[in-house]
């Protein structure tokens, strides 16, 4: 039994295909198949049902694959210990980010991180939360920046900051007469939201109402948006209102800033965290990302939340 054989077996279990696994492992399919066959012969069992498409792990093979993941994680930890003791921050790091955070955090993070850690190759993808959880558990990414808590036993969470939600209104809206707004000032029949599948949509519904479909039935149009900036543009041109994360308003014009309203205490916030799976071992790289992210967000978001009243909006209602 070799580490390479275990890597190949985990790859097939992850991608449900010998061909796809070979591509991900940068070997030919016959080479990968031969090594897995040798592993199966040594163990005296079949790890995969090759008659199924996609390929599936056998009942007896499932605990073997889980053990292989733990073995590979422990092997990687040996290299991480060496790097940590030598003060080396280097290597590949695959990071996912939810779309409602990426535009406001990643440009600055990529610029700072590439300058401060030139020996790290950072690969970033935007994904929705449900996809992030799946890819984390399959070891396809190292970590992700998401809204938490996820309440998932297979995921480790490292809170970064608490981001307030704000109301954004078109000109002439009644709420603009107030300095601070309440959830009741968000008119659900005129509210513009991200489409289903976005955790931010669910957080706003938790804040305002669970009856969005009934309340929006008589709107002149419905727009399924997957982009926070699109919501802002829709409000600017088509009237109505929306709820945005505070980092989204940093680049607003003066006129747009005048149509932003913060919520009265307790202000609604979302917790933004770095998350990993339970086998994650690249702690030095993770800490470097945490440090860089915290340098990019306002200090009030990083401050101890005990100093102000907040309403922590859950993100557990995922589509």
C-alpha cells in the first residue's frame, strides 16, 4: 500500500470517475486504474463498483476511503510542520468565496496577499454556500469565506468579522425621512432580493418576513438577481428598496450614500468566517489569510461585538 495509491482511490471516490480522477491527479487513466487494482488486490476487496456510471464506492470500500482521507491529511501535516518550523509560507491554496462577499473583499485581498506572500499560489473561485460545503468535504478546495454559522459537523469555522446590513432606497422613499430604520420600514412588496440559493437572501427574509412570494405577487416585474450590485442598480432605476451588506456601499457616490440607512439597535449583522473541513492541516497558510482579511475590513467590524448591540442573522437556512 502506498500514499500514491490512496491518493488515487480518494480521487476516484471524489470525482466518481476513473477518467476524471486521472486528469485531476495528472496521470494517465491506465496508470491510475493499475495502481487502484494493486491496492484492491493487497486489501482483498473491491473499493469501487466499476459497473455503475458514475463509479460508486462499494459498501466495504466506504470506510476505507474515509480512513485514506485521514491518512493523507496526516501525511500532509508532516510537511506543514516542517514549513511552520522553518517559517515558510508557500504552496498552493484553493479558496472559495460567496458572491455577496467576493466583489468587496477579494480585489484588495489578492493585491495585498500576492505582495506579502509571493510564494503562495492562491486560486480563488466564487461559489454559493451549498456548493462550498460539498467541495470542502470532497477536499476540492482548502478553505472558503462564507457567512456563518453553517451548523455543519464536518466544517470548522474561524470567524473573521461581523458585517452590518443596511437599507438602500430609491429617491422619495418614506424611510429616507428617518435617520435610522427598523425592519418594519422595509416594504416587502417593493423589496428587491437576490435569487434563491443565496444565503444573504435567507438572512434578509429572516430579518423582514417569510411571506415574500405573497407580498410580491402584484409587483410589475420580478427579477432574479445573483449579484448584489445589480440590486443597487435596479433600485436606482426602477424605484423600490433593497438590503445590502455594508461593504457593498463603500464605493457609492455621495448621492447613493445619502440613500443608505443603517438599522436601529440591535443592528442586524452577518458573521463572515473562513471555513475548512475537519481534515484541514495548512494552518500557517490559513492564519496568513486571516491576518490579511482583517487588515482590509473596518476596525469596527473586527472589534468585540460586546461593545454594541447586534442582531446576529443566521445563515443556516440554505436552499
